[in-house]
């Protein structure tokens, strides 16, 4: 077949490492090893019969190759490498982009199962969680396993997965009905912290993103030096409260509060990191940051939003802001929203 893809369009990073181990987009060269492992371990897989080389070639060319170019693939598969050598494969399958969850899939080389099962599950999950929670912003990932491998539950529970459900007699296996056991891990909840000087660089990148400039009332690119000088001034301004929102420790947003000149109310602004946009997270950061400001202030908080910026309007309304009136900001139409301390 023609050259097989080696990167997923949906991912910003396509290699995730842990020591000498890594997961990379599933490699065509590993297909027969994967086929052999699946056939050897068919007892715990949703696989009706042993695979043939013809089956595997057809699957890679007609199904897997298409995943690399899709905006929202239903699965993202990886080769699991030990110092560059494939010793397993798996990924996120049955991805639900609306509800932000996915099932975990993983098979290691059969020769490793007896003595290194726990080790490789732990390493693999460490990297896969980086894909799911940090790269894709998923809310939850889970295992869906036939109740024929109790050692699997031990391996994943020790790294924080919780048993969520048992589906009694849910699958027919080896002449009998077996339970299905579901374990899951939910992404760390969003958090906020006060912004610091060292946040200048990443917030400059977000501010100059194309979508940020389009939704700003001043669309000109911002020079780095000007941004850093402005940022330093804000860090030392007693009338400014700036927060960085994080997901699992990764910076995901900046929420700004500036006291109105000659007034007591604050004007709020938010900018999400590009990779976390469109995931319905911004209202959580808005709510958390407003709560912090209200701890020390009774003044209302005002937001000014372009009428065409529907995602922002939705986020502010979900955070409790109410539309006050239509106005002009620097000559451009705007909607004024307001949130009062409860």
C-alpha cells in the first residue's frame, strides 16, 4: 500500500514517553505482531475468530489509515514501544466526543503477561492519560473487561481506577455467560491560581492566536515586548486580579479582572489555550475565578462580548452572567453582561 501515515491530525503531539518506553501512532510494520498477540489472547477480546494476514492488511488499509486524517476519529491507536521495539498496542476506542469519554484498549506481547503485566499496564496508562486528559481534554476514560482476568483489576486499581459497575452475565464466553466489569478514571477537575511573572510567555502565545485576535476588540497582533511590559505592570497592579486556569496541572486559560477607571466594578476577560477550546470548560474557570474575586470585593463584574462570539456568550451565561444591554466598544457592537455578588 502507499506510505502509511505516522501522525494523527487530532493530536498536537504524536509521541508520549515514560523512561525508555513510548506510545506512537500505530505503525504499519507492527501489524503482524499485533495480529499474533490478538490471536493468542482471543479469550478476553471482542474478536469472533483468529485473524489472518489478509484480515489485518485490510483492516489497516481500510480502517486504521483513515483515522489519521479525521478531526474526531472514533478511535486513536498506538504502538507501545520499549526502546523503539514494539511490545504492545492499544489506544482510546469508542471515543464519545460529545460526552468527552473513551474506552481504554491495551494488549501487550503475550510473553510479557505472566511476569510484567502490572508493570506494563502502569507505564502504558501513564502515557495514555497524557493523551486523553492533557492532549484531548477528555473528562473520563474507562476499561470494559470480561470478568476472566481478575489480575487486570489489581493492575489498574493501584494507579487510581475505580470500579464503577458490573454488568451481570453480559457476554457469552466459552459456553457460559460472563460479567463485564467497568473501571474508570476521571480527569482532574479544573483549578485556578494567581498568575505570576513567568506566565507572560504562554499567555502571549494564546493572545496572538488567530481566534483570540478575531474575538478581541483590538485585532492587531501583540508584540512580545509590549505584552511582557503590560504583564509585569498588571502583576503589580493592586486593581487587577489575574488568574491562570489549569487542568491536571497544565495551563489552560487566563482569566483577567481589571477595575474600571473611575469606578468600582471589575471588567473580566478570559482566553483559553487553543487546545482546550470547544470543550465546554471555560464556564468552570469563570465561575471559580469570580468566586475568588468576590471573596474580597462586593463590586459587580462586567463582561463585554462581540455579538458573533457565540461560544463566549454561552460560557458567560452558564457562569451566571446576565445580559444588561447592547453598547459600542471602541466603535464596535458589543453585548454587556454583568454578574453581581450573591
